[in-house]
C-alpha cells in the first residue's frame, strides 16, 4: 500500500482532484 500523489488511493492525478473540487463547488 503505497500512496502515489495523495493520501487517497483513488486519485490518479492532481487534475482529477481539481476536477472533483470543481464539481463539488
């Protein structure tokens, strides 16, 4: 179990994270 970009394993890239944040807001 080794985290890649963030602590959450289902986040492949920072772009996905930004996309999720954009959707949440």
